[in-house]
């Protein structure tokens, strides 16, 4: 993990997004390297801080069986999701043009070791650990950092903006249920 952080911290100059993309495509991380960063919560998936600079944000998401995110955009930022452990379903939705049920446009499954690219012109998405009994861990890179996103109601298509937080910073607010949104 420290090698990856050094590589990401050293990126500078023009074409930074392309270099970030290249570095994340080379990533190979096993569960044993990141276990110490993981926080688990049966009542909601967790966002675990790894690094945040002016240029990028790196975090781990920890998914108990059956946990899933809200449907959300990425506020114009580029992102990548690498599956360290487990299998994640990514449901991609069309941006709602008229009020009504959200339209599913793609539904890929991301297996251990696979990488997904996230961008608003691809679509909105919702991630899920669909396993009944296996946990999942995903590594997320955003360029630039992703601090606010829009979340969407699956049935009405209405959206509202929310601020994202890390679990180590606000664990109590997640655990007492005062933050109900799960956005990744
Ligand atoms: Fe996302």
C-alpha cells in the first residue's frame, strides 16, 4: 500500500488524469495488505480513509454481505473501483430526464482483481455486495477528491446533494443511524 501511495503522490505535470489511470491499472493488492485499514459495520458499508490530497483521494470500502450504496453521480470527477476481495455488482443507470423510475442501462459484476472506471457520462451507479455470506473490499481512487455527490431516488428519479464522510472520522454518527445514506 505504501508503494502505491508513493506512486500516486509523485504524479505531477500535464496529463495527470492519464497518469493516475495508468497507475491504478497496474494495481495488484491482496486482502492481507489492507486488512488493518478496514472497519466493518453490520448496519452499513464503511468508507475507510487512506489518503486525500489536492489531486486525488484513495479509500477502502468494506461491504458486509448484502450491503449496497445509494444510486449516485460522481460530481464530474473521474474514479476507479478495484475489487480486492469478493464480488460487487455495479448497476448503471441513465441520468433521469423526466420524473419516474430510474432506467437501468448496464449491470456488470466485478470480480476479485477487476477494475471499473467511474465517470458521469457513463452513467449513475449503485454498487452492491450481492453475496449471502462473503464480505467484499473495494479500493476507490478519485481524481480530484470526491466530497459531495448527488443521490437519486430509484423510483421517482429525484435527486439531492450530500456531503461524504469517512468512517474513522465519524463512526458514531454512522453507528447510531443518524447518517442513513450509503454513497460510494
Ligand atoms: Fe460511486
